[in-house]
C-alpha cells in the first residue's frame, strides 16, 4: 500500500493538489475512499460473523437486516454522496475570472493564446461566464503560466480531433471539442511547476502530448507577461536561415519574417523549459535532435524531419532557438 501510494505524489497528481478545484477533487477522493473503506469493512465483518455463528437468524430480524443494510443504508449513503458531489460541482464551474486564456488542442501539442481585455477587470460575483473578449496579446505553446491565487478562465477548443485538458494538481479534466468552446476555471493555490497531459486518445502522438503549468507570484507573472509580448526583433544570419529553410512556413517567430501558423509559435521558445509538448528539456542539443528527426523524439509528430540540412545549419538554428528567451 505504502509503495503504491508513494507513486501518487509529484507534479502530476490529483492527490497533491495545487489549485482550488484540485483541492476539492482531492477532498472528494478522500471521502469516497474513506466511506468505501468503512462499508467494505462492515460488509466483510458481517460475512465473517455470519460464517462463524452459523446459528439461523429469526425471520423478522433477517428481514430487518435486509431492509436496513440493503435498502436504507445504500440509499442514504448514495444520496449524501450525490448531494456532496453536486454541491462541489456548483462551486467549481464558475468565475468570475481575472483573465482569459484560449487553449487549442493541436496534433499533438497545445496552442496557448493569452487574451486581452480582462486583466484587472473588477470581479463581479454574479457575472455570467464571459465570451472570449479581445484579441490575443500573444501566442505561446505547451507552457501555461498562471498567477497564484487568481482565477483564470481557460477557453478550450480544437480544430480537428477531440483532446482532453488535464492538469490533475489544478483541476479536473475538460474536453476540447471541435466547433465548441468549453470552459475551465483554474485558481492555483501554490507556486510551482505542475505537469499536465492530454487525457483523450487523439492519435499517434497522444501519449506524448504533455504540458507544463508554471504557477508564479503576481509580480513575476506580470514581468513574464510583458516579456512574452515583446517580439524577438532579429535580423541575424540564423533568423534569415530559419526563413530560408522553410521553417517559417509553419512556425512564427515574432519580429522576423517567419509567420507560419501550423506549428507552435517559437518566439520565446528559449524561455520554455521543455520542447515538443514536454518531451524533453529545451536545450540546444535537444532542439537540434528535434530538427533532425522529430519522430525519433516524439512518434506521431507532424513536423517533417530536416536531417537533410547540413549539420552546421542545424546547429546554428538550434543555438538560435535556444537563445530566444
Ligand atoms: Cu491530444 Cu490525446
């Protein structure tokens, strides 16, 4: 038991909550496990007692046992649990949010756009779930940063197949459905890095569709937000090579001529800890490996391999990308 439970901690665990919804889900898990354990003990105890005693029960007391143990008890327990679950649910699925982030499930990574127009808005207690407001401040990928203690509304969708957004420490799962926008409100309670993954089979790269959520103090978050909005204004030889070799057909690096929309925005990829939807640390060496053969690091990746480029060019591109802080 202890060995099994030792695997339940860490950055991707519903039992180590770091968000309001995550805490409630963990409490629900605790209640269900405790209640289930107690009922199991009583039933097993009754079975053992019945085998040991062997004396026949009188008909009235047998009937009483069936009515109380088989009808009354489960009805009351399930009604209480249902009520508790509904109560938790009504608390969970509502704002008001201090900011909105639009997340699109791509094959097989997360497109993340921070939306303008809500930051610092006064929080009215009864405001309805809001429509996406304002254009995107900037786009990033696979690393979601949130300020601690504040409510962020995630607007989730997908262009083609269904994914499921799941950061167990923060909140429950929410599907990303083509043609719909689903909403998830997250309110982190602890600073730190948490791991999320896609929880709905979406294709060959599903198992490697991870992400990292970085929960920061407000001041650090504001500094990050400001830095992310700045383009990497760059006319270096590497930036021109990036465009000349076609990388800009799929990727955007704001401030250069690369403005592709198919793959992840790489404007500040050097500021992200992981690459390829959290398959490896975003070091220059790993970026070079990814450019040479994405499928070797991430089976199912849609990016074609660029191993035919001369080694010095790959090295130059990788160094440049790693430096895009
Ligand atoms: Cu995306 Cu599974």
